[in-house]
């Protein structure tokens, strides 16, 4: 039996291959955990046979989702055996894996790993090979700096830093994290980077921990600028950019694209963002998963005020309101950052879909994920990129190019999605 303990984080290629075979083994008793939008997405693509869905939200128990009954965790504790395998349909899968481990030695995988295709598994194996031998760092160029921001995650962040160090040896590598990080973890990652910046956690984390994200990102960018950075690639502590030529290719792009509007706003270049989480129908919502641009422009983007609010976006306060309304109140975090960036550069935000697309058109360069060659250890199969309909669609590079040609023609030919009418609950698939 393959136990949860046999599936380390980040999940290694060999264990992943063994585990995914079990998902499609008819002798395996498959159970799902999580009944929100992640389940909707992956079950729509991979409708595997599930005995039932576990969810910790008691209000969902006894309901059915896509023909599958939702039950409490106690059902899993009672039924689990050596043939049980749990697919976790949630972005909070590390915490859920801990809950499953507390129940017993039950094999489990997040859906993004369970349904990872052969290409993703091959990429993971290649990265593991690269990370084995990290060359000594001899950085001569601080003008192009990589800022890795967020908490130091055991097993994950050291792997990210090894890979980034190996693939980007000529660029300064800065880790921006928290002053209360475990000393053993800090000792492990120290030799893998050129600088470590530590910050005190803000007293109020903000909705979706956005204040933590703002503080650690801004601290890293400020240090990069102090060291002479002109361009910054901002990533997370659980994500690697595998394109070793990302800075030179960015220069090529930015030198060939019009910058009249950004220059008029006091900026220098557009911000390069990936398709994933750059939402087509969410207002002012460029991806914050990874960003590349002029260091001064990135600083302007991330110099947002800390959000004094708290609570969850799944609360009744937000879930029944139109997406446009939720976005214009600064939710989710991407919209909060996008709207504050508009304020910083003196750009009015009209709150319409056309104006949001104009924002993407004029201030962003949206590229497909493969341009960065992303490997996100938290979500090996990055969701939503394949969607061609519905409110969760992302903005592809091709769609962004069409905005450059004729924004109104794109609007007329778009799917009938109106952010002023679609509720936030519809976006979330009934919950997180």
C-alpha cells in the first residue's frame, strides 16, 4: 500500500507515476475530498468513478454534486482500507493531506497531481535531475534579478531555489520571506540564494493573506532595486520558471511592442504575466502567480496599501453578489492589486468589462504559460487554461493579441458572460 507518507512534497516523479496508475486501477476504491470549483473543474475533465465526496463543511453533507454524494470525514475514517485512494479536489490540499494522515495511512494525491499528464511528469523528472547538482553561484549581473517571495516550505522551497539557481546562474537570486522562519529551513536555503530578505508578518494578514503577499513581494523588490536591478522576475516559493532565457526574451518582446500608454502613465514597460489566473471575465485581474517587468514598474504595482479587512470570500457577504461588484470592492487579491495599481498611475477604473480588457491591452503583456515554462509544485496541472467557455476562462496570448487589434470586435464575439450578472458563487462553483 502506498501511504500518504510515501508521497513527499514536492511529489517526486516516481511516486507520482505509481500513484496515478492507482487512480485508473479498477480495483482501487476512489474517494474525493472537496466539493467546490476545483472538483467541478477536474471532474469535468476527468470524470473518474468516485464512491463519495468528503467535505469538512457540514452544510454540504447529504447533498449531491455531479451525481456524487457529499459526506463527512467520519465516513472516510470508517470505510478506508488498503485499497482506498483519495483524490483531493482543493487548493488547500497540503492541509487536507494532514487531516487524512490524522485519520490513518491512506494514500492520497491532489487532483492537479493525480491527473498530471506524461509531459508534466517528464518535466518533474527533469527538474529533479537538474536540482541534484547546483553549480556554485558567481553572479555578476544584478540588473536582472529574480525575487522569490513567500514562506519557506519544507522540501518545496529548497527544490524551487535549486532549480532556479541552476537554470538562471547569471541572475541575482533573492529570497524574501519571514523573520520567524524556522532556523533549520533558513540554514538549508541560505547557500542556494544570493540574498535573503526577512520581514515581520503584518498584524492583519488580510483577505486571502494578501497583506502577507504584498509585504514579502515589496521587500524583495526594494532590495533588488537597492542592489541595482533594472528588471525583476517575481515568483512564489512554490513555483519555478524553467525558461532559462526569460529575461532576454522579455527584452525582445518589450522592445517591439508599443509603450505609448504606459509611458504616458509614468511607467517604463508593460508587465508580463502568464495566462493562468489572468481572468477574462474578472475585472482588473492580471495574474500574480509570476510577473516580469521593469523593477520600478513592479514596485509601483506591488506598493498597494495593506487591506484592513478580514474574512473569507466564500462568506455569504460576497458569494451572492455579482462578480463585477465583488471585483470593484477589491476581491479577489488580483483585482485588489490591479485596482490599486490603477490608482497609483492615476488611471480611472470604470468597472466595465471593456475597460478591464483595455487595462490588459495597454498595461500588460499576457503570454501563455509555456513562455515562462512554469512548474507549480502546488498545482502541477495548472487549472482552467483549457477552458473555452464560462466565467472561469483565462486570457490567452492569442486573445490578448486580438485585443490589440479590435477590442470591441472581441467583445461582440465573446461568450455571453456579463460580470454584472454572474454571481461570485457561480464562479466558485458553489464554494471553495
